[in-house]
């Protein structure tokens, strides 16, 4: 790993200022960034650790919206997001206990790994990403694998999840990486059903709109029996072909509807 | 180089590190606490698990500077000062929960974190909690038995997976 300057501010304003340095990058739990720096896929000259910023931590609920600070670990969400059980369960299924004790929701959403779990929850819930400068609706946020609407130097400060009537996440785990081979998040709200798929597409997380329409009309696994997810643009690798992933999308969507 | 200070196994320590110095490297190279093993250095194997402020973390995936002021516990602090093994370590010995021993420090530290959260875990809960701790020798069977025993539970003929 190349060396860098390490700074640990105590406030968001100080962090934003520190990120003005050339090639500066935020560090949250480091569970993604440190491995990529070891591989020299990433070589920031300054790392701005966000974990000393208390205002970025915590889970709170008000008016049917669950707000999670960007620096909240997966373990804390699993323990404290009881107001949104499907989200707490998703957080408790990420990686392993040591990863959950460090990794954060802000880091996961900023990274937008195509096989990560939180992007499915955020897109499936119709969440809002709050940054130091603005609020970004989730449908405008994800812009393809490892790409988001975040600008250079912009920090996620919190994520707001409207709590649905029912929801469930089904993760078909890739046992070596502990990420999702395919994961499907289904949420039923007063405005209809959202179905978000991770792990499957070359473009990262996406909504399966045909299934959303069918499930909005009839929230039952049988409602999507006649549909099939397209294998076009799906990931093919040694763990599964595009056709296999397409088949998993449908199976997991049905399971999520049953379990919701 | 920047000075970093923390408490390790109850003792105040400090040392000079670079930004990129991992907590695992600080423990092993600066402090000579080589009980914390680095198996993969890619966040996969859990041999390097230590506790930071009470939570199990992979010390190969945390910078030493991010542990400034923290309370760190490693395998060296588990036995009593006279060398008497703690209940988890003793159970690993009694139930043959190790062969080469490379994964053992991480296994013992993960087991300690589990039993703090869940004093009487089921076999399935133990296996689930150890998801991030890889052992290439034992087949896990005797590790699960040791943790059952350490938690004061009967050690059934836990089925080998
Ligand atoms: C063994 C293992 C298994 C895993 N399994 C899973 C899994 O099953 N599912 C899953 O979803 N993930 C999994 N992960 C990834 C894990 O969830 C990471 O914690 C997460 O992807 C990144 O969060 P972090 O806090 O560690 O971010 P970091 O690694 O610190 O940062 C990641 C990226 O986000 C940027 N960043 C961080 N915080 C912010 C912020 N507030 N604002 C803007 N940018 C920011 C950083 O600059 C960096 O580019 C796994 C990781 C490991 C090591
Ligand atoms: S050495 Fe840290 S996880 Fe393997
Ligand atoms: S005892 Fe050898 S790796 Fe576990």
C-alpha cells in the first residue's frame, strides 16, 4: 500500500475542508477501501477518517422515516433499526461479525459495489441520501457499478428510509466473498411495490419494474409466475451464468414476497 | 511518522507509525505482540481478530491511527498473568479445537466476543458467528465443541458438517 497522510476530523465541516486536499478521500469503516488500497487499486494522498465524527452516527425514527447516520456500523443498524425489521436483518447478514463492527452504511452506499446489500435496501425502499450539501432521491443516486451521483469531496451524512408496510431481503450468498451472488429487496408501500436487485447486473443495483407492476396489483408470489427476468446485461462469471442469475432473481423475489 | 497511543491489554502503549500502518502491524512489529496472526491480509480469514473498544475487528483492516485512544484486547491478554488459560483457551485445549494453531488467536477472540453477546449460543449460532474465521485444519467441529464447553453447555456429539 502506498503511504498517505491521515487526518481525523471531529466535525463534518472539518472533514469537508480536509477533503479539499489533492487526491483526498474519505475513510469510513475501511472494509472496502483498505483492501483496495492494499491492491493499489486506490492510492489517495490524504485519507480523511470519518469515524471520529459523532454527528454521523446513530439510528432514529420519526414520522415513519428511519434516519441512519452515514457512519453507523452494520452491527449497530442490525441492533437498533428495530423500527424497520427487514433493514435490520439485511444489516445483520452483511459479511461477518468483524466486518459488521467496522463497515458503515455510508461507505457501502458511496462505494456502490454491484454485489452489496445496502444498495438494494436503499433503492427498494425509495430512500433519500443526505450529503453535506443536498438530498439525493435514490432513483437519481446510483449511476452504474461503483458510480454514484456524489461529487468530488461530497460526503454522505445520513440516509433516510421511509418505513414500508412490509418488506423483505433475500440474499443468495456467494460463500467465499460473503457478498450477494444475487440479492432481492422487496418493499410494499401505500404507493405500490418496489423490487430492487443486487449482485446480478453489470450496471449495479436496478429495479425490476415488471415485477413491481405485477406485485402492486397483487402482492403474492404467484403474481410474477408468468414473468421472467431478462438475462441481458447480467453478470456472468465462474459463480453463475447470466441465465442462472436471471432465474435467481425470480426465485428470490417470490421468496421475499412470501417472507415479507 | 505520527505518534499513536492506545491501551493494549490494559497497558498504555504508544509508538510512531505511518498513515498506512495497520493495527495488526503496530501490534506485531511495534509492540512485539505476535500472537495476533496475519493469515490473508485481505480481510477474509479472521486470524487477525482483536477487540477494539470491546468489538471484534480484523486488525489487518484498520489503520493504527484510527485506534488512537482505543482500548485494544489481543490474545496475549487472555490468559492470567501466571499463564493460566482462560476458560475459552482451556476449552480449545481440552476439546482439541486447534491443530496447527494459526487461526486460533482469531478464533479465541471471536469466541470471546460471541460469548459476551450471547452467553449460551446454539451450535448454529456459533457456526454463524465464526463465518469470518477460517480454519484449514480442524474442520471446525472441535472448535464448535470447545465453544459449547466454554459457555458451560453440554457438548453433544455435534455433527460434523
Ligand atoms: C469479508 C467481507 C465481506 C463483506 N460482505 C458484504 C456483504 O455481504 N454485503 C455488503 O453489502 N457488503 C459486504 N462487505 C463490504 C462492507 O459492507 C463494507 O463495510 C462496505 O462496503 C463499505 O463500508 P466502509 O464503511 O467499510 O467504507 P470504506 O471502505 O471506508 O469506504 C468505501 C468507499 O466509500 C467512500 N466513503 C466512505 N464513507 C463515505 C461517506 N460518508 N461519504 C462519501 N464517501 C464515503 C470511501 O472514500 C471509499 O471510496 C464485505 C466486506 C468484507 C471485507
Ligand atoms: S489477516 Fe486479517 S482477515 Fe486475514
Ligand atoms: S488450526 Fe490450523 S488453521 Fe485452524
